[in-house]
């Protein structure tokens, strides 16, 4: 008690002083309790704040140690079109957090705080790789929202269920900037029976694109003219890129590589010209843009490019029975040399046909005598295949002491003049077959005197198998 309080109490009776002392002590105790209460409150608030800070530090530490995204770095490599992001809630607190406007770098983890409760979202990133739809077509893996916003159609899942397999289809009069898309006739899969010109403009998705690969899943147009085998009624034309021969007839399963140029965006125009009615046309072409540094890119100058130790190459409009060799065809077919293989052997497909020149003789109503295998630039001067240094044994000097040949023609396939087809081998790499068909490929002679070896040609179907190096 203070001196002032002692003097104050000395002026009262003992009983009165006792009452006043008790009252003063009570007041002092109340003040101490209030002070203690505020101290305890402040201590609890500090603990709560410290605990929240510790929880945040723990979360950030786990983020730094854990792999990015749900599947780790595997899904983070960039391809044409970028990556897709899908927000996933990872705890029991449900909160709505918008990811709009955030970059892929700052969107991987979005943390919101409401008191001491946290809502953690993880953004799963996956590459926009090729995928297979439920209809067994090729598509691109996107998130469901991204597929819809790009105008695609989802069919099946990908990326472990976090994405959808998205396909993009275009038709007459449209333009596409989308990779791995399709060009189809109007109302596909229904057929098209009308006269017109159906065009699609294909723009590069990136300046790093050097080639456009076309896969003819379905390509059925009218057959060429009977008098010269030119595609005068229906034809498929490519403009804006490397030179491509016009084709028609049936070409299901065929493909082409189109050079798009190295600089800027050089659009490629795909055109299907149809003339007349009464024929059920159909086409569906997959378009794949190839990066300049892609391992799947075809060598320059190759309209067709095959990989693998063995396979089959065919002329356009070949089907072995009713298909006819097209006129005005000049292009190269290239085959990638596989590791530890030094030569390649060609032969006519099992049950197939090789007929690119002949037969001679005959008339307007009857086919002439087969001419067999012909070789050399002197004899093969209208239609031919060029296989560098072709021989029957893989050597420059073949049986009969004749040298290897480059030009092959006739209605039998061989590197020497003979009546039947055989095996043709070359060790010249890279492996390549050059096709040259001139402007006249009639189905029958135009008169009794026109009996040159230029009619009723079917084209070719050749199987190839690479031969291992022997030393």
C-alpha cells in the first residue's frame, strides 16, 4: 500500500480502516486479473499466427521437394500447342479458386487462406501428345475445357484420365491452325456426290514446322480417264508447298510429305475437285505438321517416306484389279536405312501386280503379248522406276556379266531382261525408288495401229526387306 493510502486510513476508526483496506485490495486484484487476461489473449494470438506461418512454410517446403504435377517431369515436356493444366483439390477443404490469367509457372500451386484453414489446388500439367480416340482415330490430348474451346470433339481419355482425346475436323472453305487435324468431305462419313471445288487452307502452328504429312485414311474419287489415264474429272491437288502430282481414284492408306518452307507462315491449300454426279466420293485426310528437327521428318525431295526393316510401297491408285496407273507422275519414295542394315531387296507383293509398261502388240479389243522385264534407259523411255544400281545379287556385276541397272520397266519386275519377276537388290544408300510415268497411260489402244506398250498398266506393289551388313 502507498504512503498516501496509509495517511488516508490513519484518519479513520480501526473498523472503518479495515473496511477501506479490503476494498482497496479488491480493486487492486481486479486490475491485476484484467492485465493477466490481456497477456494471455495476446499469447494465444501469437501462437496461432506462428502455427499458421509454420504450416505455410511446411507446404512450401513440400512443394519444392515434390515433383511438378501429378506425374512428375514426364508430363512437362513442351510440344506444338503447349501443355494442358487441370486443377485438382488435394485436401478436404473445398474452395473455388479461379486459375484464369495465371501462367503455367505460377499456376502449379494455388493456396488460399481463411483463418487457419487452407485450400490447396495442384495443377496437373501434361503434354499435348498424340492419342487414340474411342473410334480408333488419332487425336491430341487436351483438357476437356481446352478441347471444347478449340472447337474439337472429345472421344476417350488420355494422360491417366486427366485429359480427353480430342479430334479436330475441317471441311470445304475452312482454315486451320490446328495440328493433328482432319480434312473431310461435307457430311462425312456420308458420301459426296456433286460437282465443285472443296478447299482447306492449312497454316503452320509454329515457325519451326517444315513439313506437312498427309495420311489418306479414306480417299475415293472417280477413276482417271480411259483414253489417257489423266485425272480430268476428279482430282486431289496440293498447292503452296513442294510440287505434288495430282491424283485420283482410290488411295486409301497412302500418304504424302509436303515441304512447307523454312521462313514464315506459308499456307498449304488442299483441294478436291469433283466433276459430275452418280459417284459416291469420300475422303478423310489426317494432317500432321512436322517440326524441322523431328526424327519423323522425311528427307528433302521425298514425297513418301517409309521406316522399318520391311514394308510395302505402292503406286497411287493401285489395287491390283481395277485400279489403273496414273499419268504424269514424277516423285520419289524413300526408305529409312535402319541400324546395321546395308542393302535392301525388293520383290512384287504376294498376289500383287507389277505392270508399268506393256504389253505390246494387240488391238483395240484384245490385249497384246506380255513383254516381261525390261531394263535400261534405251528401252525404258516412257514409264519406269529408278532404283540405283539394281541387281539380282546385290553386286554391280550380276549374272550374265551385265552391270547393275538403274531403270526398270515392263510387266515383270527384275534387274535383267527376263519373262518373270524376281528379286532386285541394291546397296546404294539412302534407299530410294523414283517413279516416272508419262502423260499417256490408256486403258486400251485408241486404234488398231496404236499398239505401244502404254495401255492397261496397273502400276506396282513392291515388298521390301532390308539386308543386314555382312562385314
